[in-house]
C-alpha cells in the first residue's frame, strides 16, 4: 500500500489509533496522559513527525520514550518509517 506524500493531520485514523494503542501498552497511565497523549502526529511519506507542546516536553519524551516510539512506529507503519 503506497503512502501519500503530503503531510496529513494523522497518518490514517486507523494507523494512528493502532500506533497509540500499542504505545499505550508500553508506558504507565500517568506517563501516557502527561507525556505521550499530548503529542500531535503527522505522516509525510516515510516519516512520522510527532510534535510536542513545548521544547521541554519534546526533550523529555525523546530522552525517555524514543526507543519505544521507534519500535511501535516500525511495527505499525513498517521498518522504513523514521520518527
């Protein structure tokens, strides 16, 4: 299945939901609601862009959850997707 190249609000609703569902199983509820749930996702070709509300938020998520985010994005979108 070919992915569109234009930036979308979310990759597709079902893919975005699946991504969030899988990621939610890897973090506790407090971490989810505080750090992961506020992220906005956009898909551009083979890149998943996650936008955080602040630079501090972005650094915190990157330092603590990036490995899990990469693993889940590969599982949901394929190995060729970068975050």
